[in-house]
């Protein structure tokens, strides 16, 4: 069970992660993760600082105004945090703004830094939260 202090710290880490992504301050974003890793609903996985940084930078070339807005943050069992959020932006390819509702589950290390972010297009199942089934 995670202590109240750890919950406060993990909430702050998630909020810092989201805010720093919005302003594209990648060093700040990277500092929220001890083992940068993203698992996306389409099956792509970006693992390690170089892959994750490249994905952030390349993604903002296509959607330079990409931003997220928190809807809800929940602390889960097994020391995970789940968020529900809006992802918004305008791709340079179409010029048409988008808004999509997504969910993400974050795993943490003993120092309350993220080790993984799994992104979902619908509320994740218990097996998906546990990492037993890939994001969808």
C-alpha cells in the first residue's frame, strides 16, 4: 500500500509530466521518469530515453500545438496512477483540430518516478492496468 505522502508525490509527478509536455520542456518531462517507456494503443512501444525523446520531438513536428488536459486522476492498487484526459491539437498535415479522450496508467519506482506510461483509447480493464494485456 502506498503511503499518503507517496500519493501526494506521485500526483505531483504526473501533473509535472503533463504540464511539461504541454510546454514542450522535454528535460522537465524526462525528469519525471526513471525508465522512460510509452506503450501506445496501436502497439508501438518507445523504450529508453533516446526513443522516447525522439517520439516526443517527432510528434510535435506533426502536431506542434499538441496538449493534454486532465479530466481525472486516480490512485490504483499496486502503486499505479491512472488518468483520464483530453488530448488536443492541430496536425500540420490537415489543419483540422482534433480532440480525443484518452486514459493512461503510470507505473512508479521506489523513488516515486514513472517507469512506464500505457495509453488507452477506452477505460482500461483490470488486466490492462496490471500490464497483463496490451493497451487498446
